């Protein structure tokens, strides 16, 4: 299967069924279940634009209470001290103007896509990594990973905009982690005119979903945080395997 088909199929799966069954009613009861840099707001890696001008979904804070723009934080997350701590750490990372950035890029063979990684670090410690997974054509996905002492605590994943005018679809997923395990996963989407769909996504509610995709997100985060040392692993994970 081509790289484009793989990513497009993943986007359709996420848009259609939220990657599985609905998560438990509260994160405290979700022992086994759980939970980016975008153009307009804090994290950046702007998505590669298709043929027509595409909206850039804004980077969302983990909590609507922390950012008035994002009104749809899952109410199930309220009151969980682990989620509160993640939001606090997220805000600290976003506000830190002393982080230095470095960029890496890798190419898949046969023109089957590429990936870009931007690390945000201080004193050799990575606080944030942005991974842009670019498939051949216009498909792809942007991940924003946030770390505390080298361990992933929050990930934001935005699929590249797809669809044709006048309707563009945006899908965003969030993953919250505590001590290496996902504790809450949410998903939201919006569809509308390309010049308005970004704001529609900001206003869309976050809905708890199954966290079956969270382990893969954590694997990507563990490769991205290594920088140059993790690029070979990342290439094996993202690039399609050549036919035998």
C-alpha cells in the first residue's frame, strides 16, 4: 500500500469511528484507556498546503480553561490532578522564550514522502518536539509532543486539511500521558469553507475516545526526542516498506 493510501486510510478511520469505542466517563476510571505545532498559535509546523489555500488549525492548549479560544476541553478531564499537572507543564513550555530550536529532515525512498522534526530544548533537554509526517501528495499529519524530564506527557495530532472547496475537513486528536501510560484521549473535527474551518475547529467540542492509537503516538515521540539519533527509527516507522 502506498504511503498516501496508508495515511488517508488512517485519517478516514479516525474521522469515522474515533479509533475505537468511547472512553470511560472519567479519566480516573480509565486505568487502561487514555489520552502539536500548528500554524496560527503556539506550536508551529504549518501543514503543507494542497493545491488550494488551506486553513491552518490553531494549536490548542490541553484545556479550554487555560485558553479561552478552545472552549471544547472534555469535561471528563476536570478535577483530575494528573490532567491539571499536564496542563500546567504545557503552559510552562509554551511560555518559555528561552527554548532553542533545531531542525531535522528525512526522505522516504522512491518519493514516498518525508518527515520534518523540530526540537525545542534548553540545556540539552528537549521540552517539545514537532513532527510533520508528509506523505506523497497532499496527505499528512502534524504531531506536537510535550515532555517532562524526557517523558511524553501530552501530544497533539492534526491531520492535514483534506477535501475540496467549499468543504474542508480538519481532524484533531489529543493524548494525555501519566508515567508512560495514556490516561485520556480526545478527538474533535470540523468541516466547512477553507477560510473558516480553522475557527470552527477551535469551537468544536473535544470528545473522549478509545486510546488504541496512543502507544503508536508515544513511539513516535520517543524517536523524535532523540533528534538525529532517532531519524533512522523514525524512517522505518513512517516510510512504506518496499515490496519483496
